[in-house]
C-alpha cells in the first residue's frame, strides 16, 4: 500500500457524510410506524413513488441552468427506476434490453471496470471513433468522442450498427471531458434513427463546479433529456448517490422513457424481489427531504474544485506533463500525458519505490489494451495510452494531495535524466 494514492477513485474519509447520516437516522426514528413498516416489506419494482419524486425534485433543483433544446422531452415525461448504483443499473439494462452476441460501442479510454459488465452478458464491445490531434513535442493528444465521424460511419454503413452505445458524457472517466450540446443532440438523433440504446453513465453530472470558476459555459443537460419522444426515445441516464453523497449507501437510479423502465421492471429477478433496497430508499428519501444531500453536494463541489486546482497548478510547473482538461470543471480525475519516451507503467514502479506515490496507468483505462494494431474506428492503438495516466484528486486531503503531486513531478524530472 502506498502513502499517496492517486489511483483510487474513492472519496477522502473526511468527505463522507457521517454527521449528515446521523441526522437522517435521528429523523427516521421519528417517522410514523406505518411508513417505516411499509419499507420493511416488499415494495414496487421500480421503487417507492415518494422516493422517486424526491429524486426528481433534487435533479430539478440542481440542473436549472443546464442547456437543452425546446424539442426535447421534459423530465416529467420520463420515469425512474431505483437501483443499487450505476454498475447495477448498467447490468439491469444489459439484461433487460440486450441479447448475447449483440454489439456495444464504448469510448476509448473509458471506465476501466465497465467492460466486464458487458462481457458477463455475452455482449461484444468495440470502440467508438475518438478525436486525436498532433500536440506539442511531436506527440498525439487524446480527445473525446468524435460524434460527427460516428454519425457518418453508422449512416454510411462503414461500421455495423450497434445495439447499444455506452458513454460517460459529463466529466468523463478518465479524461474529464464533457460532450457539448450540439453533439448530444446528434447522438440522440442517431440513436432514434437506428434504434440504438444510448446509455449515459451520469455519475459525475452533478459533481460540477463551473460556477466556482466563473465560467460562462453552461453544463449540457443529462442525456435522458435529449430524447425527442417519451414514447419511443432510447436515451437513458444512469446515476447514483455514490459520488455526490456516499458510496456506502449503494443507491442509484435509471432515468428513461417509461417503456424502458417497464422493460427493466419485468426483468428476471426484479420481477420477484419487490424493489431494490426499500429501507435504504427511506433513508435517502428523508435525506433529500431534510436537504442534507443538497448541502453536502455543495460541500463536495467546493472541496473538489479546490483539490483539482491544486493538482493542475503543481503539474503546470512541469510543461512536459500535459493536462488534457484545464481547468477541471467536475468529476474525480485529471488525465495527463507524459512525453512519448516515458512508459507510464515503468515510471509508476519507480514512483512507488522512490516516492511512495501511485497513479492509474492510461493503458488500464483502455478496454482494448491487448491490441497493438490500429483500430480503424477509434483511430487509436494501445501504444497511444502508453504514456498516459489518470490522477484522482478525491481520495487524498489537500495536504496529502500537494505532497503527492509534488513528489510525482520531482520523480518525473529525475526519471528523464536517469543514465
């Protein structure tokens, strides 16, 4: 175990809501026996109606300024399904909407644990087209999803039409990028035109602090709100309280048109279990009613904004380390690129032994890391990730973070002048 862990995507112990949950538990102890009793029994498959209403109100409060088009659906036209978290939501959608052998397109790089969820359902995965440009020091710079090329390739039959597209549209893990409004509209139109399930992992959507940075740029609305029809729409948002309140709660939701929620309600074990964690739902419903989730989210936004700025400011002292998203406006991570001669995995071993610091090598975030041949769809090879790394600014406190990133920069400078 290393002292300065920049790899682990967990919140610091000081940023979990211990006092807030004590307040919630005290409040729940005063709730009428009938309401407590109802959540200790089997409940509705999609979750308690009152809890879903509180989540919808919470989302509305925190997305007032989000940008979207007038032709899109209203949140009130969508429905919610309570889950145990984003991974559980993805697993349910794969089981309810997909069949073994069908194709899922994913970003490259992406969340490093997601591929197994698809593989466990017998699904094939392939890469989405990604942007790539020649940067400084004769190295290629990673970019986000190339939506225009995706639309062109699918419409022209250059690649097979997938049954599902999985993406992280806001503060993407690991790159920290956000898909803009125009591209979200194009993605929604593509999914409708070709009957593609567009599944958006929105776990970082609300963990956004652009207001603290005085930026004029508004956040685009979550993907479920880019459906043009609540009857036939195929854009689905999957989110949870994991990053905006507490991972240990294990509670999240799927937001989608009603026909999608109905499919999930009738999926296998869901049909027999009577809802996911009704008692936890009561706790989180009360937390929302009391406003403790709102206030704690603001605390996280402020804290992570400060910590992300610490990382970027220290890295700026060494121009040979490139930071993709400056400044980070949300999420948990900073994506960096070392010079092409630096193998991040080899450097990591030196960093651990000499400085007691770790990060996640970029290749760990590439679901196709075993292939050294250029993928014609993504335009990338595994070598493109060889000099990349993901740094998490959430797990360490501010003092530890300063020391850890400073040690990384020092070790990097020494690494480049090694004999």
